[in-house]
C-alpha cells in the first residue's frame, strides 16, 4: 500500500453528498468517464444466485487518473481541475466541477475501488484508489507500477452493494431508458462515444421516432439570449422530462415534463449560457428571465403535441382505410357528409386511444364496431347521445358542453387538467399528514425529504413564482441580481465589505415569473422548518437577519424589486403569537412591512397555507365531485411520486 489522502471537510457534508438516488449516482459515474474523454464506457453488474447485485462496474478508456494529480482530485472536495478548466483535453465541455461525483457512488455500495491506468513519460502506469463508507474522508492509494495494458482508463468497482437500492438498478429497461434520455444529446454531439449498458449499446438513433430543433430568442434586461430547444419523440414509452443542457448537450439538471402522456417526448434546452452558469455554480439561481425561457419552451412543446396528435389522428384514419374497416367510401358527397366524417374521425381516434383492445381485434370485429358508430351518427343523433350517456354518463347539456370544448381543446387536455387538480388535492392532503400526523412527521428528514419534495411543488406558495435557488448564500443571490441587471462588469468590483455579512443560507428563494402592473419583480424567500418544529424567537431572529441583510445592502436593487420573507412551520410559541398580535399588519401572518412596502416578513403555520390552498381548489373539487377514500391516500400519493426520497 502507498500513501493515504485525507479530505478536509466535515463528515456530515461528505455523508450528505453520498446520499444520492441510485439512478443519479450511476449517471454521475458515467459523466466522470465522459469528462475523461472516454470513447468507450461499459456498465455491468455481477449478479449472484439470488438474483441480487453483488458488484457494479463502470469501465472507460479515458485518460485515467494521474498518480501525481490524485491528491488534487480526491483531496479537495468542492474544487477540482474541472472548476478552472473549461474543457477536457479533447475539447469536451465538463459536466462536473466540484469533485463530488466520486462520493455519490457510495449511495450504491459501501466500498469503492478506482483502478487507474494513465500515461507517464511515454509508458502506461497503474494504481488503485480505495475508500470505504466507514471513513469517507480517507482514500488509500497503492504504489503506481508499470501496466501490461496497452490502453489507459479507469475501472470503478463498487462492492457491498445495498440490496434495497440495487433493486432499482435491476429494472434494466427503466435504467436503460433513463440513461438513453439523459445522454441522448451528448451521444448525438460526440458520435465517437459508445456507452454499453449490460451488453446493450445505448444508441439514441435506434429509439428516436423523430426530433425537432428550434432556436428560442428572448430579450432580458436589454440583453439578447439564445437557446436551442431539442424535442425528441421516442418510439417507445419514455419518462417525460425537461433537461437543462450546455451548448454541447451536457445535462446539468432535469425536471418532470408536464405534458400529455399520449406522445413520449424528452425536451432539451441547450445554451452556452447554461455552461457559464454551471461553471460559476449559479445554475440554480434562476433569474426572472429564466421563467421566460421555460414559458417559450412550454409553448413550443404544446404546439408540437397539438401538431403530432393531429398528424397521428390523420395517420390512424389512413390505417383504418388501408385495413378496409373505415365505414365510409369515396369522397364526401356534401357538407353534411363531410361534417359527419369529421365527427366520426374524432370519435374513432379517441376510442382507439382509450380502448386499445380495438386495435388488436380482428378485421370483422373492427368493421362492425366502426359501422355501428357510423350508423349511430347517420341514423339518429339519439343513438350518439345514448353512446355518450351510457359509456361516459354525460347529460345532454354536458354533451353539448363537451362538443363546444373540443372545438378549441382536446379530450386528453381536459383529462390532464383534471389530473393536475386531482394531484394537487392529493398533495395537500399528504402534506397535512406529513406535518400533523406524528407517526409520519417524526421520521421525516428536513433537507433530504421534506425540503426536496416541496421544491417540486412550488405552486403551494403561489402560481406567480418560479424556482430560484435553494441552499445558496445571499452573496451569490446578489451576484446573480447584478447579472440580471446587465452589469456583470460590476461583479469583480463588489467591495468585500458589501458581501462579507451575506453568509446566511435560506432554504428556498423564488422569483416572480411575470412582472406586475408596476413592472416590479417580487422575490419570495422561504425558511422551511421540519414538520415537528415549533417556531420560537431563534427562528424569528434568523428570518429577520435575512431581511436586514438585504434591506441594508446598497447593491440589492430596491425601486423595482420587492422581497417577501416567509418563516413557516407546524406551529409557533407564545412569543411569536404575541409579536404577530402586536404587529397589526393587514394580512394574516405578516409580522413586518417596510415603509416603502418593498420588504415584508411573514410567519405562517402550515395549517394556514394548506387551508388557503384548499379554499382555492374547493370550487374545482366540488365541480369534479372529488372524493378522497382514505385519509392516508394523500401521503401514499407523495410516497409513490417521490419514492426516491423515501428509500
């Protein structure tokens, strides 16, 4: 054994980095290989007789880890060569930069070995780096020796694999699709790269039905920005996600894609601007202009889905005609015949979509089914009414309303909207369980569960806000604001005394998506506390400190920017109750408002926020005749939707 390296950071931080979801951890290892200029990456598992994973291997033929540079790479968490080099030796844009990826492998197993082969003075040397989860701050190195191999690279071996987490990786088709979707733009950009997953080469071209590229241009703060939006439609069922990428296709972040499930698509927003944000570690500091990008991308996605659904419907009718089961012959005889066929086409497509058995039926059964629909339309409107009444339980008035709705929207869109409302009502019920049911709230972890879940449900705090930042100090928020003002030139000149007291870290910062009538932007800073916490003077002093730092800092814009600070928990003590009564503010929960109205501090209980949202959705709930069968149904919904945080 050679030397050892000690990482100079707290065990808590190292341990937190190691608590990554299995799929994300596996992708981090692959990104490390991409950053090493690998042209071949091989992922494989050793499975025992019980069909459980014993070892995980990620092998590449990249440039390897240089023994002389290993202390810099493994001993400085938060800084690596990637943090100051813009590209790899072969010109690839780096994905990682903080040296955290190697720790994320410990979310898969307790022991990791990196076997490195690298070039030194014209010959290939090799050595091992070893680390165990019992001491994540210590890496042991073997002595570098001459290798018999003719190829450089790194072999990562993960042992003592966590059986529960390994079960996720055993869903091979799901993992394969996740890897394909994540690395698709990168693989399309770097054609020389081959990723082999369990003897399956991940080739996006084999799974792409079609793709569409469009340039998005927008102006913000008198500056022009450009992004390329790439929409990939897959030829099989893929999880729908939106990926934030650099110019070359390096994926920096991902989020669920809220669109119709009728067509499997992945959407990638690609821009050199995101490379810059990633490099400066401010990618999550999404300025108000970012909301405009997302809005334009959503418009693009909706347009694509409408066109694709229309095209699919036309193609489906062509299939019926080719199969000789279409009940009409020749061209329409008159306008009445034309309208009747249009109505039939809509009904046939919707029935095919929601009754897939029809597609697999024999020719005679199909002919009979479509003939009956045609006769129902032709002979008497009452027959169509009977179909709608018996199958969909619609009244005459509801049928008329449905026809009117379908003239400017689609049935899937109506269903999806109802699903959003239903999901939000379920989430509110589950949130109530997480906060007020002691058997649930006690084991809930503030940062890794409660906080993460709420980051994906920001509508709870108001539809007008978009995600800004979480767990980032106020001085970085300040720097991002200066960029938003179009004055990046001021950043190097920020006086040290202006930011030295901005070291507090709020939980979540939200930007307003759209300016209001006064063309001001409102920012919402939220300090979340674990469900079991009761607020006291300590927490109130903390939120006041956040507000004071911003109010007293001359570099934060004041005239066109408002700040709202919310401290929220299950309950508060008598001291805070007294302070709220004494404040005499016009809105419930408001504790302080500056004279110019630009800074507001509020203290809320979760019951206040949940009740406000329930009242907002109460009308829709009644119209949907929404019923919750079990009081735990909401929490079960949250557990299922965010299963990665409950493993």
